[in-house]
C-alpha cells in the first residue's frame, strides 16, 4: 500500500519529520507493507515543490537546513505560484501533514488548511495546537461527515503518546483528572533555577540550547500549556474550553527565593497543567505549583514532560517522555500515519473511528 503525502510547513518540525521518514523508509516498507511517498511540500518562506513521482527527502532536508530555501530543488517554485491550498487540492495527495506554527488567537493558517483538506476528502495529520485547541469539535464532526481521519498526537507531548494512551489504551475507563508537565522549556528553566541559576540566566541557557525561542512568551507565560490543556479537555472530557476559561500564570515572575522557599517545604516548583471534572463542569488551569517531593511530578526534570491520568478503574497512570524536539514530534507524525494505514488496510467495510475512539 502507498500513502502519498503533502507537507505544509517546513520549519524544524516538518524538516525533522522528513529526516526521520527518510531514515525509516525501508523499515516501514518491510514491517508494515507501506510506502510513504512525499509528493509535495508548501512553505510560505522556503517555497514549494510538487512531483507525483516523489521527492528526494535527503536533498529537501539539506536545502531546508543549509539554504533555508527549496528553490534550488529542480522544479521548485515560489509559494505564491503553488500554495498550500494548491497542494491540498492536488489529485495525487492522500494525506496532508500540517506543521505550521501555532496561533492560539485564530488557529490560522492551520485551521483553514485542515478544514480544506478534510472537505477535499484528504486525511490529515497535524502537530499544530491552535486549530485543535480552538475548533476540535467542528473539525471532528467534519472529519466524521467526510469519512476521513484527523490525527494530532504531536500536539500535546510531542512523540510521547499521551493522546493514544488515554483514548485508545484506556477504553472503558473514565478519566476524571489529567495533571502534568506539558512544556519542556519551562521545566528546563525551573530545573536550572533549582540548581541555583537565576531565571534570566536559565532562560538564556534554554535559548542557547534551542529549547526556548528568541521570543519565549508562549512558553514562559503559559500559553503553550494552555493550548494543550484545552486539547486534553476536548478529547477526554468532551468540553470545548475557550482560552479565557483556563486559569493561567506563567513562570517569568519566579525568583530564586521562591525556589528556595519551596525546597524548605520539601517541594519543587513546577508549571503544572490540570484538567479535571468538578460535578457537571470541567476546570482547567496552568500555573506554578509547589509540588511535594512525594509527588512523582517533582522528579520530572529537564525538558521531559509527564502526564498523570486519574481513572475510575486503574487509579493513577503516569506517562513520562520527550515533550518537544523535531525528531520526537516527527515520531508522532509517523505514528499517526501508521495508525491511518492500519485502519485503511483492515477488513473491507469496517467502519473505523474517525478520530480518537
């Protein structure tokens, strides 16, 4: 079986995915009987390529990283000459992989990309948090009507499969609370502060290592974690929260004295995201908390992420793993594509779940 892919967005995540796919192509064919062929790429800054026979992924990765442009690739054109919408509607594309940056105000341009692809009868895999956080219910219903798949494992814990764990492995259990560390940048900064480094120095160190963006606002002010809390609330508790519904406090105002005060109470400060059912409603928050050393979250350091699912059948179940990085997020995309393949190659006439079951 072959799935022909169109990639929208060739930043760190998109490039990391192509590098991983190029590395894993032989294994995927041998183990799963699947050929994943990238036939098109559209990136606003780097340009566009389309070739029904498939692209040279090694060459694309090299150009993306070294040149910052696809135009030296044979047949490549400016984005205006072959846009993301052109790629979505290309006849030879089966799956759209959407990796453009998150916009938590409007969800654009990812929302339009996903909606157009679903309406065109294309499966979608995305790592873009904005459209899923803001418009999950609408996109879920659209995918169901069109009979196609929408997968977004990489939107919460990157390659660590928290969405699959909660929705697929915990079938039959009721999830009453989800609590955890879902932003690696802030966790790294707080870990460095616990070693005695000031907030300003820890932030600079995170930027030097590539963990924090030049403008770190989305991470340090908690907006990234808010988007993830909204996704968790939608997927597991059926509630479409607004950004304003999530209580939010970042870490920028924390000082070394705050860290030391927590240590004197046998605790660590962590930026904790919580989504929980309270009666008939769902409450969500993202804020620094003094986490006792008896709590397993206190021992999740560096850029690691962790989520604890509280269920009625198993009690607490914890997942710890990489929560960011091009290779880790590329693994989430690859896993979602293989999930789609597993259902498409199943029994004839079988009606698979449209999203997460």
